[in-house]
């Protein structure tokens, strides 16, 4: 999404999209906490009143940014899978695809920490981000998870006959790469030099693939 630099006067007709672009820039710079409707309006060069004609408040703007961040995360995963070399063995090709999707997931988190955090923020009704009350409408399924689940299911359709992948396998694989991503961003692994970090990532991905074989 194109960045909109602050201080420029807004002239064209798609103010809603301009505000979203500015909000995505804010999330990229500092995560979901930076996404504020008044600041997005300031960057676009319009009044807060004009911004409120397009968004009810910060919560709605943040949910829009979250949707964008989830989409670009999944796009990064698919690009990583697209770069993976093929294999004559369908089972090996399926395993490589799963590992590449996981690698793209972690890579996006490390390269775009602000957007990654925004992808999993939970806006409260008051516009802040944090845990929601239990009685909430279920969230739509995140495409990143769908890609991992479909890759796991693909392993059951190739190679030697095997039992169907356990229904929890997708969540387990997601937990592995999501937990690793958070450790690399905010935990004790954040200080690892690049070479050791890559080794940890590849070892984790190998465990995800080998664990799938064992199910």
C-alpha cells in the first residue's frame, strides 16, 4: 500500500483509502498502538471531522488495518512458497511447500514487526487493543492459517498412504511459527545474530515437517 507522507494537502477523491494508507504507515512504524484516527487525518491533511465521516472511530480504522496486515502476511507466505524449488517426489514437494510457508510467516514477522503485531491485534469497542470479552462474534478465519492447514492436508494426498492429518495439526503448526515469531520479536531470541536466528528458524521448520510425518 502506498505511503502518504505527512504534511501534504489531500486533494483527490478517495479519502477513506488515503486514511487507510496513512494508518497502515502508522502501524508499520510502531504497531497497532500507533494507529490513531486523528493522526491519520493529520498525515493526510484533513480535519478529524472529515476522517470521522469515513470511520466511526479508532476501533474501525484499526480493524481495517488488521485486515490489510493479515492479507500481506499471507501474500508474503505465498511468495515464499512460490520461490521454493520444486521436486519430482510429490511428498517432498509438499513438505517443501509447508516449510516455505512457515519460513515466509516468520520472515514477515521479523521484517515487518509493526504490521505483524497489527495483524493479530484485537480492537476493543472503545478503540483500544487487547483481550476481548468472551461473548464476541467469532473472528473470520485468518488466511495465513488456511494456507498452513491446506499445506498439511496436501501431505495426506501424496506419497505413501497415511492417516489423515489430525484436525489440530494446523493449529499446532501455526502455534510453532507464531510462537517463534514472538520470541524473535519480543523474547530472548530477539538478540540472536542473523546466522543463529536462521538456524533456529530452520530447525523449527524441520520439526514442524517431521512432526507432521509422525501424526
